[in-house]
C-alpha cells in the first residue's frame, strides 16, 4: 500500500470511492450525498483550504480522507475539518484507515495545521490522537449523529 497527497488527477475516482463506501455502509441515498459532497469539495475548494490524502493498492484506490479549512471567528490558528473519511469496502478491516489517518495527520502537522476536528467513534479516532470535544468548544450547524473529536498539533 502506498499513500499519496496528489489528488487532482484522481478526483473522479476519489468521489466514486466515497459514494461506494457510504452506499455500502449507510445506503445508496447517503452514498450519493457523500459522493456529491466529495465531488463538490474537490472541484470548488481553493487549494490553500484543501488537503486530500489517499492510499493505493497498486493502481486501485483503497482509501481517501479530506481536510478542509474551518474559519473560526477571532481565532488565528490553522483549523481543519476532517471529513469525509472512507476505505473501499473490499479493503476495510486491514488497517488501511488507521494508516491513512496517521499519514494524513503527519502531513497536516508538517503543513503547519494547528487543529483538526471531526466526528465519529472516539475509540477509532482516539487511536490516531483525537480526543473528545464538546459542541460548546466546537459549535455545530445542526445536530450531530456522532460524538465530536479534535486533534491538536503538539
Ligand atoms: C470507518 C472506516 C474508514 C474504517 O476503515 P478501515 O480501514 O476498515 O479501518 P482499520 O482497518 O484501519 O481499523 C479497523 C478497526 O476499526 C474498527 N472500525 C471499523 N469501522 C468502524 C466504524 N465505522 N466505527 C468504529 N470503528 C470501526 C474495527 O472494529 C477495527 O477495530 P480493531 O482494530 O480494534 O479491531 C471504514 O470502515 C469505512 O470507510 N466505512 C464506511 C464510511 C465511514 O463510515 N466513514 C467514517 C465516517 S466517521
């Protein structure tokens, strides 16, 4: 398996993989929604506000994660939202997700990111350094189905 930060030539494959992974786990409606979200993010977000990391099994895309910049009023730190996160269904359960998250976070650290936030299983994200945060610390636009977690560049 190989990790990469060069996503532009692979934008279509990345969006398709998100759609497939979320269709398999959450159903086709959610899959289509997340596929469109990824497609829109990859095409519309300015370069300085977007970091995308992927894992490859030869020429096959095994996983992808997207960090996009969060603008926090009165806070000059470099803050990113980690979402969406997915591993191709036939590659899950083999450590691809954890390895890709470790790679992505170390690249974000190198790029000077101060904070990353996401939402999901605190146990899963805790293994790569995330800690639970409250909605008072990181407000949400709407109700979150999953707990929120945050990562700080040490
Ligand atoms: C969640 C996901 C990214 C995990 O990737 P993965 O490569 O299968 O995970 P890894 O092999 O690195 O890690 C496996 C561990 O994660 C756990 N795990 C797998 N999916 C999980 C999930 N959805 N929630 C919590 N834990 C999960 C496994 O039980 C396993 O635990 P163990 O190491 O204690 O045995 C992948 O299952 C996926 O793409 N799911 C569909 C999309 C999704 O749910 N994305 C995340 C939204 S927050």
